[in-house]
C-alpha cells in the first residue's frame, strides 16, 4: 500500500531533506516548505520507502500538488 504526500498550501520548496529510495519512519521530514517567511516541515505518516519524490528545491507547489509517494 502506498501513501501520497500532498501539499496543504501554496508554498515554495525551501529544502529537500529526503531522496528517492530512502527508508523513512512515521514522523520523518521529507521536505521543508516556505510560505510567508514560515518554514513548514512536510512529514510522513507511515513507515516505508520513498518511491517517488515529485519536487525539487526552488519549486512552487499549489495546494494538493504531489510531493512524494511512500510505499
């Protein structure tokens, strides 16, 4: 079963912490978004492996955009 991580707001991708193929645990930070001078960590809600990382540093995401897929 896979988990899709999606953006909850319009923001800039400030920092990509994880990479495709990394093993992650519940609560791990995948990327850090920046919006209105605030840093917002995007975390995973389940254990698994990053199957897809759909953003790069400097990208702008819209609400609902895919950030990553965890399998």
